[in-house]
């Protein structure tokens, strides 16, 4: 349990680290953001497949594949539903760093943007916690590392819009911190769920993997291909994937 708690704090803390870097840099180039996010997408893709989906099939036995497929689609559907209930991240990021602070409407958009990120962080945290249910600490840490790596650029990009909308640095930091706290709670929830009943572990692993695949396909890849850095982003994704593949091979 101590390892799970420390990992959960590390995953959530990565968002805070990103926020601190966001304060330091203030303005991040699209190219740098796209390359970093694409690398994180590759890491998360490998973590989802190797650490969650393949173990789900193996643990499910003879009927493992149908349960895994069902879990993947259930996880994706869950996030798809959240996207309908909460305004989409890309639509909410309309507050540009160059815009002037002020209007209440602008601030509302930014706060919705932060809330959407927090809600999306919950299943990512659950994925980190569920990974420990397999008993393979190495794989669980690999999954958590992939999610944490993605959280750093995410934490960076939420700072500038909040500052531009007129929020104080203190309130901006607290808002970023809360998005990380949601992920910590998600990790603990995921671990406790599979600890109570190992019977749900194959489905839970696949569900967590499905949420990660959804985030990669629906949020991360489109974002990294929206500013003219498609080729660099593609190679960065491959590099992230291969890094996690190597870690799994040599450390697993």
C-alpha cells in the first residue's frame, strides 16, 4: 500500500511539476509542446498495451479476450460520455496566452478547461492504481511513469491561460494542484477496487487501458498534429513507445 501511495503522489506530483515549469517558462512554443506531448503519448500507448491490455487477456483465461475487448470499449465509452457532459478540452482552450486578462466569460472558459482536465485525470489515476492489482510492481511503475510523463506538459499548458484570464499566481497554482489531487484519488480508488475483488481485475485492466487509448487518440495525437509539427510528433511518439518497450523488456 505504501508503494501505491507513493506512486499515486508521484503521478499527481508530475502535474504540479509541470505547473511550476509553466510558471517558469510562461510561453511554450507549439513545436516543443507537440513533441513533448507526442513522446508522452508513445509512452502511454506502450504502457496501456503492455501493462494493462495484454495482462488483461492473460489473466482472463479462456474467456479473457471477450472480457478485454468489452473492458476496452467500456473505458473508451466512459471518457466519450465525459466529453459530452463536459465541454471538450480543445473547445475550452480558446483563451490564448496573448489575450488580455479580464472578462468573466474568458475566466469561465478557463475554469471549465481546468475542470475538464481534472475529470480526465481521474481515469488516468485509476489506470495507475489498477496496474498494481496484477502483482507486477515493475509493470505498474511503468504504467505510472507513462502517465506521469504525460502530466508534465499537461501541467505546463494550463498555467498560461489561467494567468491570461486574470487569475492570481496563487489561485492558478491551487487549481493546477487540484488537477493532480484528482489523479492521486483515482490511483487509490483503482487499487482499492481490484484489491476488494480480484475477479474484476481483467475487466478493470482493460477498462483502464481503454481510457488511456481514448485519451491518446482523441486528445493527444490530434493536438500534436495541429500546429505543423506532425512529422516530429510522429517520431517522438515512436521514440516514447520504444523507450517503454525497452524498459518493459529489460526491467520487467
